[in-house]
């Protein structure tokens, strides 16, 4: 079973950047798509960004322009570059990998945005 390990979380000042990384134990081109979701305290998990096998990307509308998903097939990793971070971006961020109807999740990494 694939293992996904996120890294790069932590505390960041309002307006600052942060880049999250997700390492896959399997070839990332094995999956229909990979992505990032987030869950804030007391809220449901929500989509942040997806990248599919063809390299097409999809973002939750209000995040596009500040967040960018990318991948490195040689390293079997995906990334989430987050810019101009706001307090409402504070959440646990999860990496996902989908093969047909089955989705695997990473353990999550906490991002805290404050002054």
C-alpha cells in the first residue's frame, strides 16, 4: 500500500509563504490524481488543489492565485506552494493519491498562520 508523507508545515506570519511537500512510496504516475486537502478545527476537510496524470491542475476557486500545486516525477513528490498566507489558511493539510475509486491519505501536517 502506498505511503504518503507530508512535510514543510509549521508556523508562518500573515502574508508569508510556505511550501508543503508530499513524498510517495509509489510512482506518482501510478495514480489518477494527487492533491492537497485541508481541514481547519471544527470544519470539514476541503479540497485545496489537485493535479492529474496529464498534469492538469484544479484549485478551489478562492485559493487559486495564492496556491500552486506541482510535482516532480523523478522524486515521486508533489508540492503545494502557498503565498500571501492568511489566518484562515490555518489548518491541517493532507496529501492525497487517488487510484480509480480508492484514495490514500497522508498523516497530515499542521500549518498555523498568525501575526
